[in-house]
C-alpha cells in the first residue's frame, strides 16, 4: 500500500474506525493490513459491508471471508432484505448474541443453567468487548445509494468513546502529520487529548523547550480556516518550523497508551541527482520536505 507509514500515523489518533468491506469483492489485501494495524493499536473497529446494492452478492460468503481473513469474533447487527425492495433492519434473532455469551464465562454459565439473560447485560458485554477490540460489530449498506448510512452514524455516536479528557485538564497534544502548503508553509497536524490551546499561548514541547502559537487553523471542506482556540478532542493545524512528527505539546501523561507500528522496510531504493549543479540546494530542500 502506498504511503503506509503515513496511514499508520493517522490511525494512531483515532478513537475508532469503520473498516469498509466490499459486498462484491470481499476482504482485500489492504483491508487485512489495515485491520491488523487497528487491532495492534487497540482501536475499536466496526466492519461496514458496503455496496450491498450491487447484483450477484452473497452476504454469507462475505461473512465467511471476514471470519477466515480478519476475525472469528464478529456479531451481525443487521438483517438485509435484498428483494423485492432493498432495506436494512436491526437483527432481532437471539442467535446473534451467541458470540457474546460464549466469550463471557458468567453469561455462559447463566445461560447453560437455564436462567434468562437480560438485554441490558448482553448489550453492556458487547460494548465492553467492542472497546477492548475482542468483538467486531458488522453493519451493512451502500454509501453511494445512502442505504444504511443513517443507522451507521447512530452507531458511531453510541459506540465510539473519546480517549480525550473532556473535563478541565492540562494541555496535551500529539503531532501526527507534517505537510507543506502551496505557499511552502510548514504545517503540523496536532490531535488534542486534553486542555484548550489558545492563539499566542506559549506551549512546552520538551523539558527545556517552548514554542509560541502564532498561527492556528482548522480544516473545513479541505480549506484552512484561521481559529483562535481549539479544544480537547479536536485536530488543530499549527504553522511551525520546530514541531516534528510525534512531538508532544504539554503533558505527556495524558497521551493514550497505544502500541506503535514500526514502519515497513522499503522494498525499493533509488538515487536522485540534480540535472544542473546549481539545482542541488533546491533538491536537498525538497528531499527534506519529503523526509518530514
């Protein structure tokens, strides 16, 4: 996959992920790479089977593909009617809870003894396992035809818990991306995990070093818009020459503890030389930008 290291860095700031799986093509190679990274980082993940409106799909085959290539621990949350009118409905069959019951000794013992299980305790166990990445809910729809999207948005709202500190806390942010604007401005993308960042604040980035926030932006529809403050849970873009990838602003203790994914070794190497000697400095500047 192109730019895999950049993808890994972006994943590290997520509270949760929606992993798209084509109903027509099943689990692809890049899907497996992303899923294993999400699981290793401990990021709760929902499987969304997309393109269910295409002809000739077989959802049972897709489910089996997911179990063989991704995880056996899935719970089918919806029933899909393909004919005569396509619709997606909540799954009400009691069999859907089997995977939840089998993964909890107390629930399994209660079930085997003939005692009834309350819907609330099943739902709480599902959420607990979803949050610790030992269970993956499966939803369905078609992004292009807007089928199942409203239900998916509702699920995102209810299932994903923010790893940020909403209450009053010290500032904490992590730089996960560096890029350059068309005007050659160096922009650092920062996920805030605690506190409030204000324009003109002086912020500690190490024991001995501080930076002053002189430019702050957010991205709206792909456009950079100036702001004067950003809150915990938000992504803020700072114009700064000193921030590096994985730089931490403020209190490092508030960062979520996630396992880091090592960058894969490059399979290809190349040598770049300027066509004219006087272009050497320009080439070095360009290579330095790429190295960010």
